[in-house]
């Protein structure tokens, strides 16, 4: 929690700066393991929120996980560079730093996925404005497909399991792509930390239960792609995370 507070207070880096710092490694391909699936991790918005653009080599369709504020320019430049069309937006949860960029990305027939427990946050994001940056104004997003625990999604032929992991907020969902050994978790868990549970709708015991019974049940070698900060693995967090220990 402390770590994430610190992350949230850091000034955001321009994506180009991040790319330079990392020698373009920000665009990561999980090589052999991922076959032809490509994932671009982008740290965007005023508090450095991770969005993930996913496509297949040779394909024309893209899926975006989370839409931080002011992400349009970066996302659209990637789409143009790769000749991709955004087809689906999967929102891990309804906090403004993950959804407030959606309205300017949604053109045409794009399916938007979210969990109903965050319906109010998606439709009236202004309710969180006291927890946002002063002067920011948020546009709502219309979810076109509500998903629940146990639902499955299709990521270019790969099965994706959806788990409901409340505690950070009521409607955080995580997307587990078993075949690719990767899980997108929003703000449930971070490298060495966990999501804040002190925001409205948050509850630490609920968060702990979500992590212990959902995240920690995934195979140890599953790569965790969080909503802030660096990637980690289920095994590393099971062994080292000081905030939530495995059952
Ligand atoms: Zn959040
Ligand atoms: Zn966040």
C-alpha cells in the first residue's frame, strides 16, 4: 500500500521517456511462451497507470486493457504503426485512472467489458473526483458487456478466465490467459504490494480473500501484469508479498 502510494505520487513520465529509458523494451513480447501474441505495456496518465495493448503477429485486431486519462495519442500511434484496429476494451475496474481515457478511444464498434459492481464508477466517474487530481473532469464510459466471475473471454483464440477480485474496489476483475501464463490484475496486487483498500467501496479483508483464493491459486509461473509498476509472478508474490500471505 505504501509502495503504491509512492508510485501514485510520482510525476508521470512521458511514454517516450519510458521507452528511451528501457531501450524500447517497454514493448515486451513474451517470446516463445507467447507464440505470436504481442503485448505492449504503456504507462499512461497523470499517476502512471499501466495499459496493455494486445494483438497477434500478422493480425489486424487489437484489445486494450484499461484506458488511463489522455491515452489516446499513444494508443492510436501504436494502432497506426501496426495497422491495427481497436476492437475491444477490457476495463479491470472503474477507478478514473483506468477508465477516464475510454471516451476518446471509443470510435465505431468497440466492445467494452467491465464488472457491474463498478457500474456507478463507470457511469459517474466524478464521484471519485475528490481522490483524483485537482481540476480533472471525467467522462463516463458505457459498458457494452458486463462480465462475472467464471465468465470466459476470447483473446485471439485463447481462452481467458475472468475472476471477480473485490477489495480494492467492488468491481475489480482479473483476466487470466492460462495458455500464455499471464494474468492482468488491475489494482488487486502489485510487485511487493497490494491495492489500496481505503478508498470508497474498498475493504482489506475482502481484498486479502480475493488475493488468497484467486490470484494465489494460479500457477506459480503466471506473470502478473498489474495496473501500476512492474510485472511480477504469482510465485514471487506468494513467497514475498508482505501484505497478503498465502493461506
Ligand atoms: Zn484502482
Ligand atoms: Zn490504479
